[in-house]
C-alpha cells in the first residue's frame, strides 16, 4: 500500500507566526501520536515566480501575511481517515482551536488528501 498525504496551504498574518509555530509544534505531536509517519509545517520564503502562479497569489495572501505549506504522511488513506477522527476527538486539540482567538481564517485554508504519485 502506498503512503497517503494530507496537504494544507493557508495565509497567516505575520503577527501570528510565533503563536502558529507553537500551535504547529503541539499539533505535530498529536498527529504523530495518532499515526502520522511524518509531519511538516513550512513558511514561505521564496514565493515569487516568473513562470507560474505564485503560492502568494494562490493563497490570496496580503502584504501582512505569510504562506504556510504543510503536510502529514500516513501509511494509507484508511490510516489517515482513522487518524483524523482520533485527532479531532483528542482533548489536546481544544486549546489549539480556540474559536475566540483564531490564528488564521480556516475558510481561506486549502486542504486535501493526496495519493502518492512519485516518491524516492
């Protein structure tokens, strides 16, 4: 069975980057506790593109925002689906998802599951 990847792209206010890093560090532990084989959270650095659409444009990020590109790898889609159910039920998630203090606008986040096409 090939691995399965959950991917995320989101614009994040620059002022929230330190808080987001703390949240992502905690989320990494939770995801791995529930079966993620690998977990990455990256902040855009070199996003200007002369020959293609930029991540900044794709994420509709403003001048006061950075782009987060993140993914988690699972053994299979079934493992990912089971993990996501367990992650959302994990009591450690509640303080990371305070609706009164959102770090970013979830409605502007892109998320999807991906079958691996090529990996070496």
